[in-house]
C-alpha cells in the first residue's frame, strides 16, 4: 500500500510568507480546524524559543490542487485574534490561488502565533482590559464590569531599552530573556482602544508606543523581522547598516542608535538565521486515481483529521460535518441565522428542557434526520465528508427544513419528558440513538402535517393521532432498545437499518391516499421498531442479574417500570420512603431483605456445609425479587434491620396514614420478607424467588405491550 504522505521542508520565512498576505496565499486553514486558542504569553514564549534556536516542531500539511479548492471549507490565517464579543477577527482577503497550495492539518496554532507576532503592523490580539491584566499581570482588576467593557488591541513590539539593559548585564545575546523584551503594546492611537469613558482612577494595563514617555522605546517586531534579510552572505556589519537605516526611519536619535548597533547587529543576524531555519512537515499528497479509489482516499483523509490530537482533544466527524454546514448554509431560510447560530439555539432550548447533550450529539442526530429524508436512507460516512456533491446539498436541505426539524425535535422531546423519561447515566435511557430515531419519525409527521395545508380541525385530529402513537410506543422503544442491546456492540449497524426503514416510509408517504392512511404508515413504523426488539428485550428482562450487592443498581430501570404497572402499587410507591422530611433526591435500588441480615441467617443455617453452598445462598439476596426502589439518600442495606423496622420510621406509616401490610401487599412483599428474622433461609429464599418471577413476568408483558404504565393515567 502506497504511503499517503511525503516528508518535506522549507525555510520558515518562506512558509510564513505563503501563509500571509505577501504575495499569493498558498497556505490555508481548513475550517474544520478548531479556533485559534493560544494566548499572548504563549506567542511571546514561542518567539523567545525561536531566537534561542529551539525547534519549531513538525507540521502536517495537505497538498491539494486549485480545482479541489471547494472540496473542503477553508479560510486564511487571522490578522487579528479577537477575544472580545464585538467580532470574530475577520478573515484576510485571499488573492487568486496558484496551481496548488497546502491546508494545515496540524500546527495551525504555531503558525498563527508567528503570524500574529511577525505578520505586520496591524496584526495582534484584541482583548478586554480585564483579560489583558489577567494574562500579563496574573491578576483580575477589582471592581464590577459595567455595560461597556474596555478593550485594547495590541501588537508584539521590541522593547529596545529592556533589550539593551539585559544585553549589557549579561554581556551577550544568549543572556537576554526575550520574554521580557518582546511585549504586547498598543500601537494604534486611533483604533487601538475602546472609546468608552473611563473613570479618573482607571488602571491602564498595556503600554502605548505613541506616548511621549515611550518615545524611541518600542519597535514593532514585524519590522525587525522584515529587515532581517534572509541572505546568508550578510555579516553583522551589514546588518548594523540595515539597523542604522531602520532606526532612522523609526525616529531613534543617532546617539541611541550608535549605542545599539553592536547588540542589534548580533540580534539581526540571529533573526536572519531563524528565517532560514528549515521547517519540516509531512505532506499528505493529492488524490491519484492510479493509487487509490476516491472513497478510500477520502476515508483516509477524514480519519487523519479525526485522529489528530489538537488542543488536547481529537477532532470529531461531527465537527467536520458542522464546518461544512456553516459554509453551505442558506441563512435566508432561517431568518438570517447561520448554521452555527441555529444549532447553538436548538442546543440551548434542549438544555432548557433538561436534555443535556453536546453539539456533536445534536449534529449527529440532525445528520440522521437528513439521511432519512434526503440521502436514500444512508447515514453519512467518513468518505462523504469530502464530497461537496453530498455535503453542500445537505446544508441547503437542512436550512430549508430547519423550522420543521426544530419543531419535531422539541415537541418530541417534550412528549418524552412528559412521560418522565430522562436521558443519561442512571436515567431511563442512555442512548441518544434511540431518541434520534424518534426525532426523525416525529419530523416525518410534522413535515407531512405542515405540507398538507390542512384546516384547523383535520390538522388537530392528525396531530393528536401521531402524538398518541408516540405515547403508545416511546417507553418500550427507549427502554426496550437498550435492554435488547441495540446500542451496545454494533450501534451503527442497528442505526443504519432503522434509518433505511424510515426512508422507505418517506417514499410510501409521498403516495399516501389520505391522512388516515399516512397515520397508519407512521404507526406501523413505530410498531415495527418495537416488534424488532421485543424478543431480545424480554430475554434481557428474564436474565438480568446483579453479580454482587454493589451491582444491584442494574435493576433500577426495570424497577422504575415495574412500580408503574399497577395502580395500587404505584400509589404506595409514591410514598417518600425515608424518615422525616428533607430535600428530595434521586431514586436508587436497595435490598428488601437487608444483606447484613441475610448474611446472619445464612451463617446460622445448619444445612450449609461448604463455602460454595454459602456463596450460592448469599447470591439469592441480590436477585431482582429482593430489590426495592428507595430514595438514594436513605440506604438500609448496610444495616441488619428488617424492612418492617425501617418502614415503621417512615412518616406515612408512623402517622398511620398508610398501613404497613397494605404497602407491603401492593409491592408484593410477603410477610417473611418484611420480617425475615422470623423466617428460615428456605422460606425467605422461596419468597424472593416467587417475587422475582412475578416482577420479571410483568416486565415481559410491558415489553410485549400487554401491560402498560398506569402512572400517566388521568
């Protein structure tokens, strides 16, 4: 197999020149890359390292041709790293590209930092003064921030006075700490600071090059860099002549110029050597049809993207997808909002409803909805992420459908939450894939409703029907698909099948006879989704077992459902199972017959003769049939008290508002489990096994749809 990369190198000044506005820009950043995150201090530290001759590091570049420019979203390097809320540091204007150029896949932070330091007079950082203080002085100014937050725009400058002091004190260039010599300074008297009124005692953070007190002190570092001609034949004497001319243009007096010529000649020679230093990079070669297929090449490039460790975290395929969507988005279809704004807004609305998911999760789910309706039921693959003919139409389609997508996602989420179904660890379902399938199904219903041009009454009738259908199947789908293991070993294969099935409904809905017929198609799909998981979910219910006392939380969702399958049981289950009154906490699973009490009973059992029998007997107490759902803050399994003694301290029982036998009967807890100290190991084990069998049978009925929740009735 041919390597997809070659090792290359070029001088640093050539590389920076190709990435800046000097001449045609041929080094670009894929918009798939993360934003620039380095700080001003990190930039100064990088400059210090280069002057000391320390290595710059290897880059990863992707070489592509002019004709492939639109294969991937891209931009030029920022001229201004804007960290305020007023702008995004607008992109530079790119001239017409030459025949080929490079995308920086790894190393953009370092290149961008050097360009901000050395690129030109206007390059640098724009930040709020409070952030400048924290960055440069490691302090946060006192006082509250008003509505108008003061900001400053600074460029990296060379502090001539500090340099001469350090050089003289250390008797040479190597003794100079350039972290103190290169400083962020305001150089623009007109636009370098905000114009808001400042109080008399306002504390300025940055020096101003144009202040009379700083006359002849600060020189823009980029000017020294530009003057350090990359000619290996120029000696120090030649650079002293260059410095003399530069200082004259900067208005530096002759006496100060003469004082600085020797150390500056040495510095300029060093800067020249830095310019001529070789930067090594690995170059991903362009596509060659004689070596790869287009799909295999695209798949390799995207995998390289996603496996790079950038800013401490690998790039995800969802970030690549969103970057494409931002480029091709039709904002006129979304009230002028960009793709980023649309996704952020939807994410915020979901968070406000209690559904805490990340941007990658949302992008993945929306991509799934698109695949159902616009990609012939095929999920987006890695190899598709570099195909403009697939991704660009996707952006336009999503923008066109965005209002219906948002309505479908939010209304479906509301319906799920209304059924007390929550997402996350320890909640009712843990797979967003399962929820995304419901979102796609609901979107089909919403799209159909809005495209039909219905009058209010038939529209309301159709809406009630598909909402009722969602209620009939959502519990079993979200819980059951997880119990059936659909999202465990091969989630993508399961997902692809479900998306394909939904896509077949899209075609069927196009030739619908009427809305009743359309509803039957939608209802049949949810029925088929659930029917597919019934057998596997039932097997899980019959076989799930906690291997130890610490693992009984595995029963949480099963018990959560079981408590809701019978009216009297649900009524009694609603009692706060704790003594006194305190802030409500989440539910947890605990033993009905306390583990410590069961250990005592087993240890006194004369029929147990060897350790293996004792281990087998102890396992009985960890069965589903011996577990109850209690408030997490109140745990009894660490004690050796009976359930009876525990319940007698609960407010409702203690005040005789509820009789203990009635509570136990509703939860199918026999007397021997309520008061196990009065039973034998055999009678207790038999009772646990009977209750275990009953609970599992009811849960299987729930999975099959012959028993439903009663907690939502009325």
